[in-house]
C-alpha cells in the first residue's frame, strides 16, 4: 500500500508539474488556422523572471504527451531543465504529408512544404517568443516524415534551432549527404540526435545508416551528435526509447554531479576541482543558455574531492565561489574555516566557524554544527 500511495503521489505531482494549453493560431503563410498545444512548466507562474528553452514538436498529436512526460519526470528529479513545449497538430485534417511535402527532384520543400517551413520559422517561433518567456536555446523534434523535414532548418546559413531530434527519418533526396556536409561547415554549436531500430522500415534504414556513417566522420567540438539503433523495437516503439536518450544527450551538462562523474572525472584530477565546478556551470550557461545557482550537492562533491586529494588550498577558492552563489548563507565561511583548519591556522578557523554561525543555514550545514566545529578546535 505504501508503494501504491507513493506512486499515486508522484503521478499527481508530475501531472501538476505543467500546464497544457490548446490554441488555434492563424498562419498568414499557410492562410489557415492551425491547432497547437503548449506545455508550460509549473514554475512559469511562480518564477516570473525565468526564461525556458523551447521545444517545437512536429506530429504534436502523438508526440507531445511522450515528450511532456519525459521532461516532467526528468525535471522532478532535477535531471532535466524545465522546458516550454509547443506541439503542432498535423493529423487532425491529415496535414502531415502535405505539410512536409518535398520536391522529388530537388529534395527541397515544395510550395506547401515551403509555406509550412516558413510558418514554423517565421510565425510560430516568433509567436511563442512574444507570448512566453523563451530562452535562446531551441529544439525541434519529429518522427519519419516530420523527422526528415526538420533537417531543412540545418540547410540555413544560420540554423534557427540549436538541437534536432530526428526519429526514424524519411529522408528527402540527398539528405544523407547534405546533413554531414552542413555539420562540416557550421560553426555554431549543434546538438543532433538520430535513431532507428531493427524493426524499422527497411527502405529507410539504409539511408539513415549512411547519414550516420558520414556524420561520424565529422569530428568537431561544436557538433554534439548521437545515433541509436534499438534492438527489439519497431518504427513506432523506437519513439519511447529515443525521447529520453535525446533529452539526456542534449542536457547532460545540466545534471547534478553523479557518483560516476565524481569518480571518473573529478576525483582523478591532479588539481583544479573548483575550476571543474565553475566550468560545468559556465558551459551550461554558454551552450544551453541556462543560468542557475550551483547546486549544494555539487559543492559537496567538490569538497569531497578536495579532502580526498589533500588539496586544501582549494577550499580558499571554493569559499570565493560559494560567497558569490549564496552570499547570505554560511557556506562561504564554512569553506574558509575548512581552509584554515586543514592548513593549520586554528585561530582563524575558529573565527570562521563562529562567523558562519551568524549566517543562514544551508543544505546540511546548521548553526549547531558550526558551534560544535569551533568548540572542537578550541579543545584541541
């Protein structure tokens, strides 16, 4: 019963996480009304100064809910950031094939396909930016027809989207060569995810694999590329495998420091533990345009690495970082006290612990703990 109660509680929490709004917008490019579904995170109302990455979901009829569910779950555990989603309905009036219509000779969008391309790029994204608080980082996702179509945004000199989720794409003419060619010349950071499965449509698999083989020859730091071929999955079930893999690929730097990251990347460093922490959040801001306070648990991981490697001088630098992040808390004074204590200046360590006592508690640091630390040093 306890497990059932917990699951029900978690499920209700996830449901309340975000708002789902269905709207009709008129598109001058298409000269018609189009239905869109918008998902806003719960903090959108409670945090009025926060901006959120935008995810544009083609085939919103059946892809919106899986994406929203994965993002809700990831955000619940603070593994994924909150994201604003807009899904485009394309099956209501059988629009998906005409929306994504391509000239069979040129391999480029035909008249209706070009209008739909411009609707997304010139109208929908602009509409979302004007109405909602959108961060610069933008993602687009699709499946088969729409997955192939979304790649056209990479053909632009300056692609509109930063990240692409192409699940079992039906590739227009020459796209398996054109996409790697674009990777080779693009300078802006691009995140790209592509998938297929052993049960996928065979005629599509060959060209998907060709694109993958060519893409893997492009070794550039600004191209973050991943390809998955799922075993035991079909053309449709691969979607549920692909969505979390793609999101965790794009937002890997967002995740808190894990045990694996600590053991494999941090504690093995000869020095520079504080630099690792600041670089992690610098990359998050520069690559994903997400600015957030450093997590307390990430500070604790760096503390552990400093202690394990006897790099006690780094506590002084960590104190400067924690002061900027949490100026009213005792964290900075605590780190300063650790620096003095571990480097043998007991008098200054006692004063720093006493100073920490006068500041706000944070994480597992308490006023009683600071007094106990000071008293222990006095009695040595």
